[in-house]
C-alpha cells in the first residue's frame, strides 16, 4: 500500500470535497485523514489517502481532473515518521493580537527542539473592549531529554513580552 498526501488550494465553492472524494475513490483509494477549511476566502487543506502501490498513477490521473475544475492539488508520498519517544503536550495560548506572536513562540519551541505536530490559530473578539484576541493551540512532541516544565519555563519567559497567557497540559 502507498500512503499519499494531497495538498489542495482553490477558490471555495460547493462540491470541492466531494470532487476530491470521487477522485480518491475512482483510483481505488481510501480517505484516511483530512484537514480542510475555508481560509482567506480559499478552500485549503490536506488529505491523507491510501492506495495500492500500483494505483498511484490512477490517483494522479483522477486528481488531474479535479485540477481542471480549478482546484490545485499536489500529491506527495508520506515519509518515515520522526522519533516519537518523548512526551506529547498541548500548548494553549491567548492574548491580544499583534504581529510576532507566532514567530516568537515557534522560535522558542524550535530552540528547544520541540516538534509541532498540530498547530491551529484563530482570532476572536474580546467581549468587553472589542479588541482582537489571538488564540493558538498546538500539540508538541518533546525530545526524550526535554520535560514539559522546561518548555513551560521557556514560554513563560516570553509570555510577558508578547502579552499572552500560556498553558501546557499533557496530551492524551
């Protein structure tokens, strides 16, 4: 079996997910996981599919038909997964929106060799002032030598500077 990732982007309109599903099924594939959304007015996301090794060309051909409908689809094979021996933690962050929050947090995490396995952000409105609030939720895989309390300490060191509240909890 071949496990493939479809990366998609295009103008949002009804029927795009169904067109992708039809392409995967027509190639004899199985839809395993996906993250699809409307972002900035576009339909964007990724889909993990499984096909017989001999059907990868069929998948490329089926996806080309979806491409012709105005949805850009790229296909890539999966790769060996990274070391999964360390702890997994959830990071939640909220604070007034401003440029640089993602850069500073991911810089701190990168400096600790923490791997971001899932990452989502969104804006909301602070109920009393109407100011934009930035929310970040991530799942982090820590290297075996790194403990969650060290990550918490490193993030707390920047939290006052970027004016956010940060919490780490075990993922499970």
